[in-house]
């Protein structure tokens, strides 16, 4: 994520390759799994806090700055958790009692 932000700030262009495979390893213990999940959960906001001044001072267009700040960081960490909570804790349980929902 850090490399993607830095490359975007330097004006690099990206393409999406759908056929790339990446082998991953499972954590060897539950404690390692918990640490991994903590890093994945807290990493984007730490990166946002560290990169926000660089994003604001960068020479990219205002629309790209808005895209990075809002869509790349804030949407993931502020809006999507409420969406997930609403879906899994309100809408799906409601379908048990109201089939039309």
C-alpha cells in the first residue's frame, strides 16, 4: 500500500494484470494470525497519517489528491465498516423475520 501511494504521487501509471498469482503462507500460530490481522487493520490509517502531508504538497492534480485521500483511505476505513455492520447486523438478521427484506 505504501509503494502504491508513493508511485501514485510520482505520477506513475498503472495497469491491472488479472493473471498474476501470488503464493501466500498461513500464519504458523493463532498469535501470529492475530498480529497479522492487527497490521492489516491498522496499517492503512498509519499510512494515511504519515502520507497526508506528502499528498497535500504533491504536484498532482486536485482531483487525484481527492481520489487518494477520500477513496483510497477514508472510504476504506470510515464508510465501509458501517456498511458491513449494517449488512451483517441489521439487514441479514432482518431477513429471518421479514422475508421480503
